[in-house]
C-alpha cells in the first residue's frame, strides 16, 4: 500500500512538472490586445437572417412608405437654363487693351457672379415669373467656368410659375447691372458686355416618381436592417449549443462539461481520443475563448493522452483567443488544438476568423469542448488570472 501511495505521489509530481507552458500562458492583465472582428461564417449569417427576417421585412416596408411619403410631400418644380459670357464690347480698341480688359474680367469674375444675385436681378426674375422675391432668390443659381468668362444660369420655381420668363428678365437686368458698374472707354462706353450664348430654355418639369421613391426607400430600409443583423451576428452571437459551434465555426465538439468532476474527466478523455486519432500529439495547444482554461483541466488532458499512448507525455500550451496575438505561431507548431468555449459567454462572431486560421495552420486535429460550468461563467465576469485554479479533483488510485 505504501508503494502505491509513493507511486501516486511520483505520478502527481510528474504531472505538475511536465512541460506546461503555463507561466506566461496568458497576457499580463494590463495588456489590451484588439479582438478579432472578422465576419462570422456564411452559415452563421444565413441563420441570423432566417431568425430575423420579420425584422428585415418590416424595415423594408417602413422604408418604402417613407419614400412614397417623401415623394408626395415634395412639390413639382420646373427649371430653365441659360449660358452667358462676359466679354469686351469695344472691338475697335488696340489688341493690348482688349487683352487687358479680358484679363480684368477674369480676375473680377467673382464680383460679376455676385451681381447675378443682386437684389434688382432677383426682383426682376420674381416679377416676370409671378412669384415672391424670396422664392426667386432661392431658385436662382449661378455657376462660373474657372477657365473662361462663362456663367451658367438655372432658375427653378414651382410648377405654377414661369421659369423661362423669369430667367429672361433676370439676365436682362444682370446686363444692366454689369454695364453700369463696368469701366468705361474714353468715349464713355462700358468696356464689359454680356453675351447670351444660349438663351433661357423652355422650362422642364421635374418631379419624383412615387414608385421609384418607394423602391429606393425599401432598398435603404432593407440594407439598414441587413447591416444591423450582420453587426449583431458579429458581436452578440454567443455560443448556445454544440450545434451552433459545429455549424458556425465548423469545428467538431467532442464533449460538454459541467461543474462536476466526472463530466470534466470524461470530457477530457474524449478530447484526448480525438487528438490521438491517427497521430501522437507531442505538443497540444489549449485555448479558451474569453475565459482561460483551468490548470486542472490541462492535467486531465495530459493524463488522458498518456493513458491512451503510454509513451507520449505531451507538452501543453495554454492561451485565450480573445487576448493573445501569437496564436497563429503556436498553432503552426502544435500537433492538436482544443478550444474551450463557455456557453452564453463566448461569441462565435468574435472568434470565427481565428478558428479558420487554426484549422489551416495546425497539422493535427482541431476540436472544441463546450463548457457549461457555473465556475467558468462566473470567471468570465471577473479579472482573468493567467491560468484559473480550481479545487483539485480526486486522483485515481493506482492499484
């Protein structure tokens, strides 16, 4: 009996001193690494869309109604356009003088553009169009060509007004303002004139199609709803069952564990059997989601592997998916990976990209364990230690 106890003590000492990469296995508490924000997998998104399709359709319907209402509330308008040029009037001047006048016009174009919004110009347009001067001021728009002395005009009024007549009157009054303010020749004639390159056009009516507005509103509503659904799928889709892990992360779940010792021991035996299938796992990477794995769980995994393969004493590296940045490097050197996900705590959206990388980099099997223990859930809300401790499980007697 004393020999058995001695063997147990030696066995426990060996387990504690195996090549565990626990010191430094999780980052210092003060370090903040940015979490992975990769999109969830396509099955996850499709599942989210199926669950929330009434919400999406409701957003589309609301958008369509708002689009039709906006089209109905917007009044029908009509517009007339024209193009004018500011140029030298007195062509009998010397060429140098004509050039100087044209240069002067180009330099002072902002001033001439302001003349187009002069009070007298706006009043003339309002009177001719039969509208209030305030409405005429808001409907009269002038733009200049930066490379020429050209001004483009647009006069927009309500459907009942006459945009063409209003723009004709505005350009006539603009010509009077320009000639009265322009420099004069020695003969007293203004050196700057307004040439109408394209007279005011017949007014064109502009209105928003209600069907088109409804379609645009529905499209905006649907896209907004999809954005909300995708954002929630990325940020709030927590692990709920082994099926959700296997569907969304495409990783087999080998066990579900609770707080009792028996379920945890059995779960790690299943994990060891999955990792040892067809290979001898000498180096195993154990990853937690937001919660660091238990030191006792690591020991159970090592014992289970050794029970299956007596010649193998695996080294175990412990990390957390939500905080560590060296996981790809570690996965590349691992013979197997076990990911522990806590029900209701870990998010498939946050770790989806990392799980894809693990499957690609690891040369062995990648499996998951669903942890439903209250101990893990309570630890998720508390500051993480490097490796969580838990009351030691009763050791199996070696008889």
